[in-house]
C-alpha cells in the first residue's frame, strides 16, 4: 500500500526519456544554484547576528560561517564546471551530489534554528522560524527540478521548527506555524505538478521526434533519421569505426502501380518494408527514403557486420508477394558504400552508393553493385 502511494505521488521516470530528463534537471540546477547560493550567502551575516547571546560561538557564528563557505565554494564550482558538455552520466552525478549536499546543509541549518529556539527568549522565537522557513522555501524553489531534493529540504527545514511552534502553547506561534505548513504543502504540490508537466513535455517531444523520423506509410525510419544516425557515427571523426550504407531501389514497381493502382502499390511497399525489416532485424537501420527507394545502415559492431549485405537484402525479396489475391513479383538493385573506404562524409558515401546502385540497374536489374570484400564480384545476379 505504501509503495502504491509512493508510485502515485512520485511516479518513476519513463525509461524512454530518462537521459533527457536527467540532463534537463542538471541544467536547471546549474542555472538556479547560483541564485540559491547568493540567497543563502546574504542570509548568513544577519543569521549570525540574530543568534541567541548565550550560545557557544561554534553554533552562533560557526554554523553561519560554514554555510557561507559552502555557498562560496558552490559558486566557484558552478562557474568552473558550467561550460562542460552535459552527458546523461554527468547529469546523474550532478543530481545525486546536489540532493546529498543540500540535504546535509538543510540538517545543519535546521539544527541551528532549533538550538537557537531553545536558547532564546520566547519573544525572539519568531525570528528563527522566519529565517529557516524562508531559507527552506527559497532552497526548495531553486531545487524544484530535483523533486526529491526539494521536498527533502522542505521537510528538514520546516517540520522541526513548525512542530516547536505548534506545541508552544502561544496562539501567535501556532497560527504562524499553521500558515507555514500550509504554504509548504502548496509548494510541494507545485513541485510535483511541475515535475509531472516536465515529464509530459519530454514525452511529447519524444513522440514528435519519432514522428519526424518515421515514414508514415511503412513505419520504417525516414531519410531524416538516416542522416541523423550517419552524422552521429561521423561525429567521432577519423577514429569512427567502419560501417556500411546500402541503397536499394525496387525493379518493376511502376508497372504494379499502373496495373493494380496506388493502393496496391502502397501495400506492396509495406510488404517490402516488412521483408527488409525481418532480414536486418536488430542488426541495422532500415529506411524508406521515398517512393520505391530504401536504405539500410549497418553500424559498427553489428551482428551483420560480416554478412554479405546485398545478397541478404535481395534474397529477402525473391518470394512473390500476395496482395489482395494478386501474386506480385518485384526485384531490386542494391548499391553499397563503406566508411571510410568509399568516403569520409555522408555526401560522399551516398554518392558512391548511388553510383553503384544505378550501375547495377543499368547493367541488369535485380543485381548488386558494390565494393565489398565480403562480396568480391563487382556485378552478380541476385
């Protein structure tokens, strides 16, 4: 039951957006943390002066001084590391470190307020409650991107001092504590709502990105997705490992459209896409570029890295397709380019694969044309 309540109040992050969410949280923390440090730093001199007169110097001045030092160190670290590239791993480390450090700092500040409460005269109690309450609320706002850290700081800072005020027996303090608790609950609700809205936004962006990279007819990736993947592989520069790009063009597709109509042609394209998807599996990316043109990207470390790619694609299309009772046969021609042998840029690789493809189509349909040590013949009938 407790777990169900936790899942409802603080649901887990969907795996599909976990990395994006971590990076976004870390960037927000990097942006907001200087505000938090400056706020706390400005509070420390007045907090030290407001401390109860009879307190030991380590509590009266030492705790505020330690908080000031931590704030200065935090500002310096933020300035030194903010320009570094953000990766999911670094983002997770920032989130964990921020949650841990802020929690311990919250314990120190809350302890300072409680100790001063007991040491001060009843007439001065409200000042310590105000200091810790404003500090906790401000910190929670700055850490709102990290749901757990924000709520933890509110609990650590507000609960002890509110409990003292509610049990003090003085109506003014009870009223103030009631208002503080209500304000804290409202802020927690805003934090949870903001967290949920952020997840919804990232999921919507993820869905939009998928739609922008998906061919609406076949469900395959589209040319934009292929370009993005190739750019990511080439981003590693000269150290990028080898990969293969295959371009495939159907032979005899136009007569199918002319004879059976575009609806049947669309179903044929979907059937071809399914055959290619089954032939490649998880070993690569199958793409519909448009019309009757397809592409296949075999990335580094693929289980198909040592497989004759053109033969695999063409054999997948040998069996006839039965569509609405009609038996339809289509062949294909394939051109293959290798990185880095056939080009060091996406444009060069596409150019080489295009030339190989049209050489295959012009010399004899249903063939492959390539430069591939796995398939040594320049032209071979499928």
